[in-house]
C-alpha cells in the first residue's frame, strides 16, 4: 500500500500533467489561428483543397484535445499521437508544393509552409519532452526528404536533367537541414530544462529536509560555503530536553490539548536552539535532541550550548507559568548537556536523507537529562561543559563529583540547577545516585 507521501507525489504529478495538457490544448488553438492565416494568405487555386483539408483535420484534433484536457480524460500516449499527427500534416503541406504541376520544381510555397512547421515544432517543444521533439522533427524531415527525392526523380524522368531541378533540390535540402538544426536546439533546450528542473527540485527537497535540523541562517551559510555534511568525527555539545511526567499526562488530557502542548514545546525549544546557532538533531516524542558544533566545530560551541540551556530553562519556566494562567497543564522540563566527541553527518537512505549524531557525547547527554528527575533539577550538565563554556557565573550551580552514569564505568563530575523543591544530597547518596 502506498504511504501518504507517495500518494501526495502521485497526486501532484497527475495535477501537473493535466495542467500541461490544458496549456498544450489551448496553444493548439493559437496555432490553428496561425495556420489559417498563413495558409489563407499564401493559398492558390491549386492548393485550396489541400489547405482546407489540413485546417479541418488540425481543427478537429484541436477540439478533441481541448475537450479531453478540460475533462481530464485520456491516456499519456495521446501526446505521442498529437505529435505524430501534427508532423504528418506538415509533411502534407510540403507535399503540396513538391508535387506542383510543371517540369521544374517550384518551392514558392516553402516560406508559409515552413512557418507552420516551425510553429508546430515549438508547440511540440512546449511539452518539455525531448523525445517528442525528436519524434516530430524526425517524421517531418524523413517525410520531407523522401518526398523531395520522389519529386526530383519524377521531374527528371520527364526529360534531361535541368539545372533548376538540382538547384531546387539543394535549396529544399538546405531548408530541411535548417529545420533539423532548429529541432536539435529545441530538443537540447528541453533536455537541459528538465535536467535543471530536476536538479532544482532535488536541491529544494534537500534544503527542505535539512531545514528541519538547521536554522535558516546556518542553512544559507552551508549552501554558500559548500560545507560537507558527510559523516565526520567532531567535538560537539549535545543537549537533550524532555518533558517530565509526559506519559501519565498524555493519558489524562484530550488529544487536541496534547498536540498543542507538544507543538508549543517543540517550537519554543527549536527557536531557542536556532537562536544560539545550534541544530535540531531529532524530535523524540516529548523530547528534543539538539547539537552545537555540527556540521563544523567552532571554539565557542560549548559556551553557546550552555548559554542556550540556561536561557531555555528560563523560557520553559515562563511558558509553564503562561499555560498555568490560562488553565492548561504546565509540565516541567529537564535539560541534559554534555560536551565530547560524536560522529555526525547526513545518512542517505533511498529518497530520504537523515542527519544523524551518534557517539559517547550523545549517550552521556541523554543520561544526564534523566538525572533531572532524581536530582529534582532543571539542568544537569557535565563539568566539561561548564569548564569549556566558562559558565560558572551563568546560574547558581551545584556540583557533584561522584555521579554514576549508566553505561560508564567511571563516575562523572556534574553541575546542576535545582528546582525549589530539590531533594537533599543525603537522600541522593542513599539511592546511589552520587557519592
């Protein structure tokens, strides 16, 4: 079964197809008017029947194309049928003067016939499909040259070769070559257009995909400098932000309120992270993982991350107070932050590119965020962040030197900011959180 994204792509492709069909059908109407004017001004008594048949045939197909396009009916191969039919009409117009009565070849009607040929060539090119352009021009040129050869031999068969016969042959061949060159240019232009369009679509899709992770300013800089997003090992500050008690909360409030709560929380965190030059690695349910130092490390990554965490703590406190005033639930949030080595970059998997960040720094940051609950803290950071970020004076830190981190044999030194209802350190020691 197709997923929603695939269905949307198919729907958009079908809509664009019928937009092209409607445009092509209405342009056929314009081409019909040009055809009538050119053939009317250039017509002679001998060519009136041919011209009338061409106009009627082209007009009938134009009406059919308009009706089908407006009703959104018909298969994709109809565009091939239209192009073949138009090409054959052009060959018929060339046939009309190539087999004109008389011993000498007469190409007096070539100019208006060629004008119509070029008009229908450009109409085929408007479909932006090179194969249709080459099909149209191939039928016209092959038919043109085949009829030209038959006509010359028919004229030469009436008597000795005449200089005007060969002159007319060469003139017609030169015109056919000019038409072929114009068709080649149209085909190449449509091909280049499709390549550029595909490249632009892929670039925009890639930009839209990366805009989930990077701020507009950082994204513009990445595109301007051509910074590589391939996997690389760098020093990075990783931050986890998580809502406390969200599982039980999600079972007690309506889904609309839950959706609004998550949307507000994610928007607030994203805005603050982007404001400090960080990136959003991913949203994990009621949590957000952010990083500072991707896709390239700078000397102030830890400082910006620590400042962001402190500002975000204040913003989340104000947000909770605002929700409380309007009668909504006001969950607390915990922030964990660590500075260390991680592997980050874009992983390509089919049509979806995903920025990923893995490594010790990620694991430690997540474990530190989980300590917010037993420590009753709003921020828990490793001492490496405080030292690297020179953040001793940002808030009133409390320090612990022997904190046990899951998955690590050595205990860590941490700094944290307690909530007003913080627990005593003695209780934490009894629970084995710190020594």
